[in-house]
């Protein structure tokens, strides 16, 4: 059995963080600098990505408390989704991987994104099924080796038979550190070629 792990933002979807922050500024009246100061740091969003908030509801309460504005769950999700655009050729490469083994998502995101992945990334549902996960589901965030070990444990598959694709070199290095074959994403054709090469090397 082969396992194929894929990042989401800037691999399967274009993700415009500046656009998201502009939407959050419009929603809250807080500047980008103030949002960074209040939430987008190690004790806020990065902690959420590492499993620091057990549920979307706990996350949202902490978020609203930190920024001092009452943002609804629907508005939070709307702003997040408004910054995403599907990359259909990349998703087609994942569809090919699904023919060759088990595919799963591993995106550095917290429980709010995790709860709403079916809404935020509907193009992935038919390909990944119930295997849409965020780093918060694993209690650690990329590039920490722990998150990759936890994925391997979930699926009961060896690192030798696991492939990972991400756009960030530090995350590639994290996967390599536990023995996973890792592809630094630049474009969909190269991703597809790497998937085919990985599978072909393990046939038989």
C-alpha cells in the first residue's frame, strides 16, 4: 500500500493570505499589523495549527477574545474561503495518486478550517473522501517530524512507502527527516511526474 500526503494551500489551491487579511480587516476594523499582533503569532494561529484549541468553537471563542471583536463562524469561513482558488491540474494529479494508493490531506490549519474543509475545498471531497485533515488533527504542525510520524501511525504505512508534496522547503525537510519521499511543489506537471516516478519505483 502506498500513501500520498498533500498540502493544500499553494499546492492544490491558490491561497492569497493578503486577501484574507484584507477581508478580516474589513470585517473587524483592525489593521493587518494589529491582527498580526493580536492573533497571527505562536500563541494564536500557530498554536491552533498545532492542536492548541480542541474544537472550532473553542478556537473561535479564543480568537474573538484575543481581537476584541465578535466574528461569527460563518463570516470567518467566508473570509477564509474568499482567499482560495482551486488549481484543477494539481487536483487532477491527486486523482491519479488516488488510483495508485491512499491519498490524504495535511495542511497547517486549525480546527475551524478543519471543520469546514468540505465547504472551503469542495473540489477535494470527491478525491480525498474522509481523508481531509489539518495539522491540528495531529497535535503538531509542519515541519515538526512529529506530525509526519502521527500521519504514518494513523495509516499504518511505512515512511518508505509514503510520498509527500508541499510548496515550502522547511516542510519538505521535515518529511525527509522521517524517511518520507518528499516533492517540493512548483507546478502540476512536475507533481504528476513525481507521483508516477514514486509509484513506479515501488511496483512489484
